[in-house]
C-alpha cells in the first residue's frame, strides 16, 4: 500500500505520522510524493505502519522502471555488495 493511501485510510496527517515515526516531516512528504528517501527511513516507515506500507511501496517511482532483473551476470556482479553475515 502506498504511504499516501495508508495515511488517508487511517486519517493520519503527515505531521502526526512524522511524530509517530520520529522522522522529519520533509522525509514523510518525500515518501508520500514517491521521491527518494534513505533506506533507513523506509525501514522505519515500514515498521511504523506494521508492514502495511512495504519497502517496495516506498521505492521511488523513477527507479521502479529501471529495476534490473536478477540474471546470473547481475548476481555475480553484485554478490559482494549483497552478502549477509553468517
């Protein structure tokens, strides 16, 4: 669900949500408008909405059309970046 819809459905203002999530009002406004925000902010928004707004929902609109499919060459190229500690 988009953050804008979440706020409207739950009758929450941007100001109230920024207080609830402890994020800057400008960050919430950028997220509502589909603009780029830090990943750490997106994680906080996802947690503050109890998962109703996912990280995927918060991906900036301009990047959604540029998402790279995960073929073998892509996985090899980015493997060092996305490895998880064991």
